[in-house]
C-alpha cells in the first residue's frame, strides 16, 4: 500500500512541476509579447514574437501533461519532454539572436 501512495505522490509532484513550467512560460511569453508591441511590429519584433509562440507551445504541452497526470494517466512523458527541450532550445537561440541583432538602447 505504501508503494501505491508513493506513486500517487510522485505523480502529484510531477503534475505540480508541469503547472509551474506552464505559468513560467506564459509569464515569459507575455514579456516577449510586450517587447513585440514596443518594437512596433517591425522586423526586429519577429524574433521575440517567434519565441513567444514557442513558449506558448511549451505551456500548452505542459498543461496537457499536467491534466493527464491529474486524471491518472500513467505512461512515459518522453515525447513531451523532448518537445519541450527542443522548444526551450529554440527560444534560447532566438532570444540570443535578438540580443545580438538588437543589443539595447544606445548610451
């Protein structure tokens, strides 16, 4: 019986960590969207816009995994983890490219 309780608690912790990931991605996506609006939809706003969309994809994937864990779905999360890892890598590269192209205000 202890083993069953441990498995349920582990699933609950995993679901909560996916929920935190979703919230963090949405928060960063909103900050990137703010950058897009401040840039005035010119070509410099393309990179943060792409990063925003990718982070929203990560949030949706995390939400989906969170719901599956809460509903008791067992199984591997390899596909979700790989897609999130690829998306986070893409966002990192896009943001690094944006910083190189648009380093900041003069001064």
